[in-house]
């Protein structure tokens, strides 16, 4: 076992069990590096970090280390869209095509904005085969979604829009404000709050980013292995494109 990980930062003694649980993640569950913070009535009661920012354990996890948080970004995206709802610029009961005319193709003329929010639009993934680099081409990604047919009758089922959700809501934000989702979020949310959360950032932040280290995935014959139908919606969503944690280490 490695040397005991030092936990840095501040923890109110009333929340000492949080710090103990955090430390156990390193000692028992194999965490390499992590941070955790919590506020109560606007004040930090826990703000701790420890470990390393890479698998080789050559970079310490520091106070200002940041990391890709995957679908937590959906929350930030929804906040932006709901701000537009609150301002009367986006109507949950209006057709998406009211704001995004090109969306009215292939039976999507009547899909409502609220059906995008609720993962019931039927656009859980891309029909056309795409690559990871296509995700960095915003226009291509949203134009493909605008042109394709829903995978089920909109509003009748819910299916996790794992990757498309940000593009669909983000395009509504862009159509209404003229700004990219990342720019709107920075100007209207993270900037005013002085929050260190980014939807896209410059190279000046690269050195602060921790690597993501994936868990071992059970292979066929291993305990816990589950066979998945390659034609299922699940497979279609998560294999097109196939994303690995290595992708999060690239500048793109």
C-alpha cells in the first residue's frame, strides 16, 4: 500500500466524518486524486483535496486543480436555458423549431422545448456515424440532429440524451442569444459567481487539468460482464462516437 495520502484544505470539525470518508476513498477504494467542497448558508464547511493529478503520481492534486466532469455539465447547460425561460425568451411549451427553424424536419416539427429538457425528444444519439472529433464541430453536430428522424415518437418515452442534450439545449441558447453556450455561461453564470467551471477554456488552464483514470471494465467471461445488444438504443448512444477517458486528455 502507498504512503498515507495527505488531505489538504479546510474541514469544519462538525463535518469531520466527511473528511474521514474522503480519506478512505484513497486508502480502500483506490482513488488517485480528488477534491470535495460543500457550503452551508453560503459559507464553506468543507474544502479539501489530496492525492495526484495523474496516474504516474508525478503531479500533486492542488487547490486549483480542475477535472472533466462529463454530464455534470448538463446541469450548467440547463441553468443557462432556464435563465432564458425566466426572462421570457424561451417558452417550454413552444416548438423547438420556433427558435431553430431547420429543426422542423423528419417529423420533428412539433417537438416541444420541454421535451428536449426531459430527454423525451427521441434524439438520444446521432443516426449518422460520427467520430469524436466531430463533436468539436458544433455546426456539424447540431445540423445532423436537425436533419434526422427521432428514434421514438417524441413525448412518449424517455431515453437518456447522453451527449446530444448539450447540443440541443446549447443550440437553443445560441439561436436566442447569438452566443455559444460556453460564452453565455461564462458571462452570465460562472463569471458573476467567480466560479471555476468552464465549458471550453484556453491553454492557460491546461496545466491545472487532472487526468481521468478509468476503472477496469469486465471482459467477456469476467464476473460482472454484461452482454449488450449492439442494436439497442443504449449501444447506439454510447458507441457513436465511442468515447474514452483518453479523449479528455487532448487539447480539443
